[in-house]
C-alpha cells in the first residue's frame, strides 16, 4: 500500500516526519511517498534509509504554514505539499494520506480535492479520546463550529463505523455531549440533536458528560466542533495542571525525592496514555478519501503511529463502510 | 452577620450541612440560620452544638429534591427550605444564603424572590476554577444554556468584580473561552462576543483555551452556560481518569508500593486543589442578593467553606459593587 505523507507539515517538520516515515515503512511494510521539498527532505532521508525502495520523495515546491488562513492558503498555493498529497490520493497513486500541518488547511484540501461522501453534509474531525479502557472517539473536534442539529446523526454514524472498523469496538455506544443525563437537558441544539440521534441507526445511549467520556461509559461522543474542541482543550489543560502540581509536590519533600525517581516511568506511561497526539492522529471522516491529521507538535512516534492508522483505515475500507451505512 | 443555610439541600443533607454549619459558626462567628425540618435538624444540631446562640433552626416543612424539575418544584413548594432561605434574605433577616440543593431550582428561587440587578439580562453561575496560582473564576457555568452574545460582556463585568472583591485579584484578566487565540476564531456567538468584550469596561486579554485557563493566563473566563458546564465536567472527568491511572500504575509494581504510601498525602493535596466543590461553592451573580450554591456532593468542609464565602461576598458588598459597575 502506498501512503502519501506531508513531509513539511507540523512544528518539527521535516525532521520528525522523515524519521517517523522511515520507522513506519520498516514496521508496517507500507510504501511511503514523502511529499515536500526534495532539497530539504533528501539529506534527512539519506541519513536514515539510503536507497530503499520503501520510501520515495515526491517533489512539492510550496508549504502551507501553520498560521496561514486555511481557505486563502489552499487557493494561493496549489503546489503545497499538503495539496499534492491529496492529489496523489485522488489520482489513485496513494491509498491515503497523513499530515501534521495546518489542520484547517488540511480539511479544506481534502474537501476540495475529494469532495464529501454523498449524504454527509459536513465532514468531521474525529479525535481519539483516552478513557479507562483505552480510547474512544470524539467528533466533531473542530472541523465545523456552527452545525445544524441534523449533522449530529451523521457524526454518530461515521464515529460508529470508525470505532468498529479501526478501534475494533463491537456495537460502539454513542453518547451526546451534554450538561446533564436526562432527556430535555441542554441548549436548543443539543435537545434537537437528542431526538435525531434516537432515530439514527446507531447504538445511542443518551446524554453524556465529561466523566462518562473519560470513564468509558461510551465509545463515541458527538457534539459540534466548538464544543468538542473546548472539551478536548479543557482535558489538555487540566492534565498539564495536574502533572505540574504533582511534580511540585514531589519536589517539596526530601523524603519524596527517591520515590519520585522510581515513579518517573509510571508517570510517563500515564502521560503517554493521555496524549492523544501519540495515538496516531485524528481521521477526517466524511470525505472521499482517507486522511489522518496529526497534532502540530507530533514527534516521530506519533507520525509513525499515524501512518500505521492510515493503513488501518484503508485496509478496513473506512470510506466505503461510511458510504454504505449512509446509503442505508 | 446572619446567614441562611438550606439544611435540606445536597446529597448528604441534613447531616453534613449541620456539621459544616456548626464548624462555620465556630470559625467565623457568623450567626447561622439552619432552614429545614426541625425534627430532622434538631437532633443533629443538639448532638454537635447544644444551646448555642450562634445557630438557630428556622422551620421549613418542604424540600425540593435534587432531581425535580426546577420551575415546577419552586411553584409547587412555596414552603421548601430553599425558598424560605431566599425569603429570609429578601426580608433582611439574613444577609446571604447557601444551598447545596438542586442548582436549577436554587437559581430559579433567587431570581423569583430577589429579581435581577438592573442592567443584567441573565444571572450567571460563577465556578471557582483551579489553576497554577490558585483559583480563577469561570462563568457562566450552567445558569443559561442559550444566551445572546450581549450577555458575555455582563458576565465579564460580574466575574471581574467577584475576582477582585472576593478572590482579591487586582485588575483581573478576562478571557473568552474559544477554540483558538486569534481574533475571528470560533463560532458565530464567540466572534460576536469577542467584539463586545473588547468594548466592555474590563481587562479583556482575548480568546483563551483550556491550557490558558488552568495555567492561569487569565483570572476570569467567560462563555455560555452550555460551554462552561461541558468544560468543567471535562476537567472533572479527566482528573478522575488520571487519578485512576496513577493509582493503577502504583499498584502494579512491588517496588512502588512503599513510595505510593509515602505519596498519599501529596496526592490528596493535589486532589483537594482540583476539587472546586471544596473551595466554597459557586456564587450566583446578577441577582439582588448573595447566594452561594454548593455541589450536591458537598461534605462538611465544603459547606463550612461556602458559608465563609457567603460572609466574604456580603462583607465586600458584591451585589452593590456589581450594581455600581453596571450603572457606569
């Protein structure tokens, strides 16, 4: 399988992307097309994996920067690495793509080059959300800030397909992010979405709040992109605060210095579990192609995991499965 | 100062409320009016503080349950403990009130019995949000699920007054909860609110996301009640998950058992810092009276802290300060 990788996307590109791609190619056997400036990518690649058939460079002269306005950037830079990736997939040269670049631009590129799946009004970014059992999926995590309630049912179908096919969860439980468990709770949009979700062909279990998500009462949580993004960042912020407070406590007492050294690997494991960036990125669901979007701060392990996820999503025919479910 | 306390409100009422009230009366010197069923409260009180002048019982024959529909409950139960508390404040018998009962009902009672401060369209529930330096305040945390953008500026003024007067923060920094730092980010409501906040008489520093809140980049965070409640519960959920994962890690290895015992007090302190329920409850701002609402699961320490907070809010004339600022 050939996978197109945006070599120039992300805070630490192209170094960590090349490193992650090399590791992914070795571990998975996938053929990686590193898309970017040959002069920047070639030396990094040669240092790591000289003359291997598993990785090749596809020249892309331009780069969309992290802080560019998405729609404008895509229009102005048709030769950007991210755009070339999407075209390689559209032209069946690659089976799927990965980028850790500008998230908004990446969603725009996929939408423009591939189009939406028939029956899906808005594509959604699905984020792996850590929970007590492993991972669930939260969508939309930021692709659409203002959505009609009708989209919630589509999000639920797409999230269920992804959770089943890629995360391997049987009959994934779907919850609506809300501010109380009872029916009738929430704002106007949430109340309308509740009714639509109840009628949707998914395993809808009702309203859910933060603790339900993180303690794994549901596998798929749906909400609009504004709410999803706020929820996600709140989790990030609180995890950062807790780690800082715990570290400060451990430094305060002489008697805790030794145990704190012994605890370091345990804390690192907890941190790793909570860091969704490490889990292989977030699929953009609802477009006619497989695209996994990585966090801008992705390091090589996250890149390698994400490339593996692209392979899994392609292997499970995630686009076709969503197409079938929506057609039903 | 006399403070009315809803003896029947909360998951562990009346026991923990009586205990908290007794401790608060002893520590602060405030005179507490325990409002509730005399036959339920009297034996608990006699056991703890027999024949003291600092606490008296005010009979209220009815109780609004935690799961009752707020508006209906208030209409049907004019003799409920929560309603009597608000009337004691309205009639100047008490200076302020505390309840850990049904939050929606408590807000409805205060609104109905006291009315809104002139110039405030919607009262807001302000939650103390733990951060790196101590506490900030997040509002609205759930009083209004659908609000016009104009309310955001009012929330900012009320939050700033509270942060300054009660939390003692000079020129509190105000942020708008959003999904990106740049102006122009967010949904329609957030974009409109941004412009109004810029024109408001507060120290507005721009959009903020989870990490900004928890790492103390701002002191006052404003949003609609739906978003605020989702953010709060996400934090609660993630804290629960982290504590569970850390505990599981510590149990896994024999070598970590001993240090984990040594660490217990440190973890307890971190947990206490993050538990906003312990911090004395959430003020309902924008009504003509002081009301602190406690989490349903409040224990006696939280109740005592909340009663102390009522005293602080009254002492700093929080209602008058908000009235003055809005009149300007």
